[in-house]
């Protein structure tokens, strides 16, 4: 078995891409191959790099860790077979075929889940996994994933989805939170069901019904599934990148690659409408951070003047550098802003509005947002779901009334 190989030092360092520490030859190869479309200029650069002393064991290990081994395998196998050793080509081909087989299996599992939920009257938006592979990578084999993700209306999440899935062989393996729950079926497939797209400490309030009405259809394994419209998808990917950067020690390159491939796939986006929507949702800063990171690391085809905002973008430079360091740097070593390793500090930096950056406001937001106890107190019909924001204060008053009564009338018995 091959042993882990460290990046070589000295002359092995060949380039510096847009600031930050120098990339090793293998890291630059990874960045150059982390795309579905390789133009003549990029192809020339890749061929030049392949003429160097490539540490193939390290390169494949790096690609696997960053979840882009399928892209690396596809691009080297298809475009540069003469520049790769035969045993490496065989390994790359095996990686690609194994990923394709697993992904096709998972794609059929996703179809079964969506059909099951919708058969019980539960509208379902599928995203990530097979959906991204087909819609922005153009081939289910080219994106690495191991689980499935669907988004449902919060009412269905709290009152119907679990019963339906459990009745059909799924088991709850993680109660998760008020916005995400994990299930596993007898085949070992992991399914994450979402009631929201971000945790409460990082608000992102997309309305399910509005998004559902904007959804587009993507054909996966011969079945049309509803998923995010391109503008919604891009916002979701950028918000999730900023979220993961606050909780993960290391970020896989695939998170940045998804953003870059989305922009390349949807070249006719209405950027003005997208930015207006991002402003209304309070995620303009996170959208810009995701786009700027993808541009710095992988290059984008969208002119900066389309989405640049002089009040938002200039102070994101250090945040972009921090994400780059979390993707390719050594864990926690030599970070330009080690203070951003603290999740609270990171989230305060990426929040959009001044009030979102104030801890007191965030605590207030958590306090007024309904949770599972509020939903279990009374079962309102789906149309009245927003009334849970009234149920919560009633429950809290009921819960703490004895305490306050004793404080006001210390000699009284309750």
C-alpha cells in the first residue's frame, strides 16, 4: 500500500496563484483540473505541469480529500493520456467508473425518495448530489457525493416526513436540529431532509413556497426532478460555503468548484435581479464572498462589474484568503487571520447587516424562532404554519409563569 507523501519543497514549488502561499505542482494541477471545461490556455498549462516531477500518490490523495477525484480522472484520462503513466491512467479510470456506479445507484435512491414523498402529498425540492452532477457538471459521474439532500416545507418536516419515511423502511439516525434530520435506509443510503437551508445562527430565509414556484426540472436517471432555479442555487451554494467555513477545519475544494461551475453553466443569469434578491434576503455579502473566492481560486467568466459592490467587496479580501487557506493550507498553521478560526468571529464577519453582526440581535432571533417544543404543543394546519411565531411566546409565558409569579409575590404559593 502506498504511503502518504508530503509535498516536496524547494524547486517543486512552481507557482503562486493570485496571492497567498505558493501552490505545489500537485495543488496547481488540482486547481487547473477542477472544472468541466478546459480551454486551450488551461490545457497548455496542464500539459506543462504534467511534464514536471508529479507525485501521483499525493495528487490522487489530494483530489480524493477535496472530492474532485472524478473531475481530475476525467480530464487527465480524456485529454492527457499520453502525459500520464499507464498505471495511473488505470487507477484514474477505476476511480471514475466506481464513482459513476455509486452515483447512479444513489440517483435511483433519490428518485424513490422524491416519488415516495410526493405520493403522500409532500412537495420536495432535491438538491446537491445527483442534481448538481447532472445540472452543472453535465454528467452524474463527474461529481463526488455520498448522501442525498431534499428540502421540504417546515410543516411537512415537523409533522409528516418522518412518519412517511419510517413507514417505508428509513430510520432516523440523527435527530439533528429544527432545520435538518438524517435518515438511513437498509441499503445504507444517508438522506438529509431539510426544513431550512442554514442554521438559526446564520439566517437565510428563503420561502419554500416561493422557491417551489420558481423551481426548474432536471432529468436524473431518466426522471425529471424539481430543484432550485439557477439564481436560488447560486445563493444557496455561496451561503453554504460561508457556513461551512465557520464550522469545518478543512474545506474541500468541491465547495468552491460548485460555485464556479454554476456560474459557467448559467451564463444568462439576470445578475441585477439576483443581486436585488440577495439584498432583500440579507445575503449579498455572502454571495459576493462565494463569487470572489471562486474567481480567485478557479476563475469565473462573469465580469466583476456585474456583481461588484464597492461597499461590500473590498473588505472581503481577508475572508477570501482565509477560505483559500482552509482549502489548501496546513490546518491552522500560518493563517493570515487566525482569529477567524473562531466560529463566532467568522460568522460576525460574513453577516450582511449591522444588526446581524450584533450578538444581542442574534440571541433575540434565536429566542423568537419556533422550535420542536413549540411544534409539539399544538398541531396547526399547514396554511397556519406562520402562527407558530405566536405559539412560541404563549408557550414560554406558560412555562415560566410560576417563576415570575414567585419573583413578584415571593410569599405566595403556586
